[in-house]
């Protein structure tokens, strides 16, 4: 697999989310102006009808819903109807092999205040109770299962078709067991990938009271700090890219680590500075550091990270901690 193909694969898998108890990101720490409204407008224009998709789908819905920006009339309702139709067609198992399809949709539905346990009469959480099926996708399976389940503090339903019923403890252990010797995580191979390490930390962020998780997190953060280049960004397979910066910034936000934390400031550049260097006003975010590849995938991931940073800066919940939409979900349950 070429370096470019590997980079694209990492992006698609995503699209398929003082250290532990510190003060988090303060307004003073989010000094760079965040072009959230402009980026949201770009996505609304270029993704006029989000589908059930790793690009131009759930990540656009999540980013826009959590941003609080204005969306076209019926934008989220149109998306929900598509999910409802697919749930009826598939019996609630949205993809025959990929559990991340359900995880991604659960995150999106939670973000817009819809109940994922009753979509067209089907519980989209149920398949996340199938441990073997979820682990069949490698590390990204348990990562996104945990993010989805924790987004609304959902219980794991009993999965009637599962050989092994899953639990949160099992998914946490599965992630920890895949930590590499260098402290990071990867989809494959023995060297850390910034994207995958960031995603793993996002899923583990809520479990810092567990000694094994805390130890693993310290090692992973040290690994990520060592991987940063002089502009505070990251290279995967020799190519700098915005998705890596976005995933690590999301991880710091979930962990409550400020962008001015000395471990992640390089040559006076923060991760937010690096992310913004890929921004093209009115045209979203570029994929690569060479100015190429402005597109939906890079823009979705970047907006998710910027929205999380802005939310924390203003005292709100981070991107994936969706307790603040509980009331909206409760209304849908009535």
C-alpha cells in the first residue's frame, strides 16, 4: 500500500470521534481565531444532504450539530429519515461487516438529539453488544463503539446474535492490549500513527480513574509529543496532513489538556496553530501541507476538532461528551 493510500485509509476509518483532572482549555488558551462559521457554511453548501457515509455524512452532521451554527431548514430531519429507511431495510444492522457504521450513526443521532435505540423500530445500539463483530475491524471497532456508547451514556444492550456479549471493560481492555511498545497505537504495524493514537485516547478519556488506562494514556501522550514536527503537526508515512492534527487535538480536548501544554507546543506553535495553517478561507481545509487536497474529509475532521476546542473554551462539553443534549433526547423518547 502506498503512503498516499495509507493516509486516505486512515481518514476513511475515522469517517467510518494539568493532564487528567486539570482545568482543560481556557478561553485564554484558545487565542487563535477559529473559523467555525465559515467552515460550517462551506460544509452546508458542499454537503447539502448528508448521507449515511464516512465522508459527507455523519461527521458533517456531528460537527454542525455540535457547532451550534445555523443549518438549512430540515437539514437534520432529512438525514434522520435516511437513517430510518436504512434501519428498516437492514433490520438495524447498518452494514453487514462494519460495526463502525452503527457507531458513527449513533454518534450523529445523539448529537442531533435523536434516540438511537428506536429508529424505525430498531435499536441501533444492539449490534455494539457483539464483541467479536466489533473487534473484527481491529482497533477502530472498540474505539468507536466506546465513543458511541459513552456519547449518550448508553447501556450496552444484549445482542441476540452475539457469540460473546460485549461490555465496556472488554472494549477498554481490547484497546489497551493493542498499545505498541513506543506507547502509541496503529491500525497495523509496530510504529505509532498519530491519527490512531489520537482516536484511542479519545475513547479512553473517560476512564482516567483506572490505573491501567492512566498509565497507557501517559505513554501515548509522550509518544505523540515526540512525533510532532517543528510546526506542532504530524507526519504519517512522510506526509504532513491536517487529519492527524485534528485527531490529536480532539484527544487533548477530551482529556482536558490545554493547547498551551508544553508537551504539545513546538517552536512556539500550538496544535491549533498547526491545524489553522491548513485552512483556506471560504474553501474548507486542505489535506496536505503542500497546499493540495482541499476537500470534505479534511474539512469535516478539522471542524470537529475546532468545535471541540471552542466548546471547551466557552465552558461547554467537548465534542463527544453529549450529556448536554440529554434533554433533547428525552423529548424524542416521549
